[in-house]
């Protein structure tokens, strides 16, 4: 590769016109790798060729560059572009595609221009997208102390925006970005914020971060946005502008591709910090099994749009009772009505991805088969509306039915215009019904008549010349010709014009045959052109209804997601959670939804009670593999399910709305992240201390025995004490540990309760087996010794181990014995004498 010249920064030589053209385009899209269509290939030159060869593991060659020099070149065949683009998109590359804008003629430079820039956040090609996942492009803009955040999924046209300000703005914005998990972020922010972005987002999925190239748009009137102050509104508009500009730059019209933005406040959703979302494996698994996520365990949707909707619900549980109850009402109605659920399921199964089809129509990218899919889906809307028409059904289902407009005229149009099974592309014709258009009918009949008119001519010429073996044949080089064998050449009439000599004879044309040939060719071209016009017109008529179609798509998605929750609830015996006003969480026989889906009835249900006075802070002890982490995550997952409007895997569940879930998972379990782990943990911890409220659920899981354990434990305990001092306004806490120092917290604080998980002796071979049952009290300190005894260590060794353990127990290890009063230097609340009763 070394000797190959790259695109030089300064050049002494002149390039050939084609390379001049290439580097001219390249200078307008410096951020992208430029692939330019040359005949049957997409080619890159210079340093782009080197990158392309490396990224795709393809051959790097070279090309005459003009003035006797050579330049690096790499290329891919045009028919394999999709495959290669998929690889580039997976690597989060940015690729500009230049097309030939005219039919090439020899010795003349073809006009080429970049028609599309494919970036990770603006992919709309369905073969490059996951069907059940939204692909977000986000923009972050800073105005004063406010951060505006806009997001869009260009494949559906959905746009949403929010803003953050105050001390926690950056954390909040990052948490929101982590929730959306965009594949690309346009960052119009200070270097400081950008650093924070890069550091924190690296913990989860990697997104491409692009600096905004926009100058601030000045002087435009900015409409106010409800719920946001003027600085926040300005930041939101800046972020939306950045999205629009970016969308235009990559080759789409922003007006037709982006829907009206939905403005929302982040506090409308249950807050989860980025790492908690990762650890709870809501939509992405950490381990080997990709199906081990909350989403996968409850996703019975029939359509891709339903699946995306369910994922959005899971990533944004609600914090207001009324909308939650409304969703639960709908789930309940469909859970209780097996027949209706079944019927809806069958119809939904036949529906295509209406949302992405409607968007393709808006983007002017719809192909014949997209409209055929649309036609099939429209035919299914009536049965869906009918199934939800009953007045006794809950409001949400009615609303969905009402959101599906009447598309009868459009459906009839599609039926009347499009053939029953259109081919994949418009190139060969045969997409539009000829009877739908007189002009098309003419040209098609001309074309289909061709054979018989040619046959008639052939017959006539045979008679005229008396040559029985005369044939009219199609030769790709020059069209239709009359073929005469050698022995009959004498009988050829004067008006025949010789075109070609074959070994067996000669080929001739006649003026009449030329005319017929031309007419057929014309008919072919005109058919293609006319069909393209008619298809374009049909697509425009569909586009006129695109907002209605998108609304219907949303309704279908909601019905699908609701049916899915109802189906799972019915199959797995989930119950409807009961919401109460106070901050309390009571679960009877709760099960872990993901583990239960895998283990079935082997899963051991457990109760959980987190209340104001008696038990607000649970310390859970027990040996490794006992089920502590499972129990903690289960609590969070059940709260999340309850607050998306789902039923829950339990015998009963009562909860006051939870506004935040925090998790603090010890580093031992956190193999995914690298050295910055501790720093990130501390960021999270300070976040917890600043924000934990009465309406928060905090999970602390001290796993492993790594070197950091003592630090981790000390910090965790300090956090606990700090939180406990909040008294009634303290968050609900579940604290899992296999160290016993924390058990003493219960002696000091009345609402700290100890629970434990035990092992029982296996009667067969004496090996310990876990009951996975959570029981009151702390576990036996000598569990390890117990296991040693079961494993057959000599009794003297076991006895000595006991002695040592007892001695260690005498020694106060951590600071639980120190009075807490005044340590934090803030006045203590006196209504809580119990708390400080040392
Ligand atoms: P710990 O955190 O105490 O080390 P885990 O929660 O990681 O334990 O659980 C260890 C294993 O025990 C799990 O992978 C699962 O197979 C099993 N397990 C945990 N809880 C239960 C339960 N309630 N019922 C059945 N099996 C369970
Ligand atoms: Mg664990």
C-alpha cells in the first residue's frame, strides 16, 4: 500500500477530468468516504480507496491519474452495494454516493453528483435497518445553561425534542441520550459537554458523534414551547434546526421527511441512569443469550411497528397514574377476551410495516412492492376497527380504532392501478394495470401485438418471395431482421436491405420491418415512461394521505403492543398491579420475568415489602449464587412492567408510583466496562445522593470479592447512612451483599430490615443446593464453613475455621458503631427520635 499516492494535500499535477470531478465532489463532502458510480462499479480513489479497501477487506488497485501518474483505487460492483453498505454502516462509517446523472456517451465526461450521504443515524434502507428497532439521530444544542435535545428516526419520520437546564442538565441530557441509544449524535455543544458525552456513552452502545457544522440561525422568530422557558425553547429549536440541516445535507427534503416534533419533559418518564438500563437488560442482553432481555421476554407483537412501540414503552415507563391505568385497562380487556385477542392477532399478523412504508412514500423511495404491501394492509384495517368498535371496550382501544381513518378510496385506487403482483422494480414495466390508463393500454397493446404483427409480416413475405424457410428474428445488435438461407439468396426482392452476413445466410430488413421494430421499441420505452409517471402519480396520491397513514400506523402499533402484553399476561398468569398513593412496594410471590421465561415453574417466587415505617431498607445477605442479584433486578423489572401498563409476574403487587430507579452494581459484575468504571460509579453515586427521593427505588448489589471491594463496601455503607438520615423521605433501598458488616445497620435504624437467602443440604450427595427463598433475618455467618463441612473437610479444620471466624467477628470492622449525629454537619429532624437512638 505504501508506495501508492493518496489524494495529495497540495498537487503539482493535473488529474484526468474524471478524477477532477471526483475530488471536486469530495471537497464538498469531506466528512464522508466518497463512492462514485462508474459504469457497473462504485469506485473510490486516493485515501478514500485505501480506507475502503481496509474497511471492507477488498483489493486496492491503482489507476492512471493523468500526467502519467497513478492513484490508488478500490471499488465494489453496483449489484453488491447493499452488502458492502451494510458492513460500512455497521462500522458507523459515513459514505457519500455519487450517481451518474446522464446516460454515458463515449469520450465525454458523464455528469455525476452526490445524491445521498449514508450516515449511521440517517439510514432508511430497510436492508440496513433492524425491523423491530428504532434508529435514532440525535442533536444536542447548548444555549446559555440549557441543553436542547432533538431526536428523529428518519425511517419513520418521528421527531421528538426536550430540554434540560440547571445543575443536572448535562447528566440529564446524557441519561436521555443513553435511553434513546442513538447511532449518531450531532453535538453543537462545548468541548466539556462533548467530553462528558464521549465518556459516558462509551459505556453503552457506541454512537457516532459529529460536530455540528451549523452557524447559529439568527433572527428567526422562535415559537415558545409549552413547559419550557425561553432559553430552553431556543436550545430545542437549535437542536431541531441541526436535525433539519443534517437531513437536508444527507439528501432528503426535511419538510417531507420529518414529522411535527413531539415535545416532552423527561420527568414524564421513570428515570433510569444509563448504566442501570444496561444492567437491567431491558432491551439488550449483556450475556450470551440475546433473548435474555425484558423486551424479548414479553414481546409477542406481530408487526415491526408494534415491536418498536413496545421497546419505546419499556424504555420510558410512565410516572402518572392515569395514563398507566388506561393502558392497563386496555391490556385487561384483551387479556380477558381470548377470542377478540386471537382475532386481532391474526389480522395484525397480515399487516406490513405501515409506518416505514408511509415514510418511504414521503421520502419518495417507495417501490412497487411497498405499495402492494400497503394495499394488503389497508384491506385489514376494517376488521381491526370492527374488532374494537364495541362501546364497552376501554378508552385507549377506542382511541386507536378512531385513529384509523377511512382509506377505502385509496385502497380502491391501489387495487385499480397496481397489478396484482408487481415486479420488484419499475425498470421492466408490468407494474401498472394497462386498463387503468388509455395511453398505457395503447402502448401495451402495441407491444403485445408485436408478435402477431411480426408473424403476419413473416407470412406475407414468405408468400411474396416464395421462400418457405424465410424467418423474422430478433438480433440484439440491430433489432428485427429477415433471415434468408444461402440457397435462397437469389429470390431476395430488391427492397430488402442487407444488414449482416451469417455463415448460413444473410439478414435483411425492409422499411416496413424497420418501422415495426421502431414502433415496438418506442412502445417499450413509452410503457416504461408512462408506468413511471403513473406510479409517481399513484405514490403522490398515497403521499397526500401519509399523515393519516402514520396515525393509523401508530394505532396499529399500540394495538399490537397491547395485545402482546395481554397475551403474555394470560399465558403466564400475570396479575394487574394495584397503584396506591403512598410510597410503598408490596409484591406477593414475585417472579423474575426473564428468568421465569427460561426456567418456567422451577423459578422460586418471593415476596417483597418496602414500606415507610417497618421496612424501607432491606439488607439481603446470602452466599454467591443464592439469588440476590436476581431478587434485586426482579423488583426493578416488576416496577417497570407495572408502570408501562403491563400486568406483572406475581400473585399480587401494590405500588406507589416510582419516579426513579437507581442501581449501583459492584465492579465485580461489571466486566463490560474498562478502567473508568470506578469514576463512572462515583459519578453515579453522586447522582444518586443528589437525586434520590421518596419516590426512588435504589438497588445496591455488592458483588464479587475484587480488590475494590473494601472501598466499594465503605462507600456503599456511607451512602446508606446518608440516605437513611432522610427518614421518611429516604428512597426504598434493596442492598445485597455477602458481607455482614451491613447487617448491623438494622440495629441502628428501625426501618432497616435484614433478609437472607439460604442453602439447604442436598440429601443425596450432601452438596449444598440453593432454596432461592428470601427469608427474614440475616444468614448464618458461617455459611462458607458450612459448605466446607458438607464438602467433607476434616472436622478439625472445620472447627478451627469456626474459631477464626468468631475471632474476626469480635473485631468491629466498619463504622457502624460510630454515632451518626452531626457527622454530616446538618441539623437533624427531631420528629425521628428513633433514628438517632444510639
Ligand atoms: P447471587 O447474586 O446471590 O450470587 P444470582 O441472583 O446471580 O445469585 O443467582 C444465581 C443463579 O441462581 C441464577 O443464575 C439462577 O439460575 C438461580 N436463581 C436465582 N434466583 C432464583 C429463583 N428465585 N428461582 C430459581 N432460580 C434462581
Ligand atoms: Mg449477585
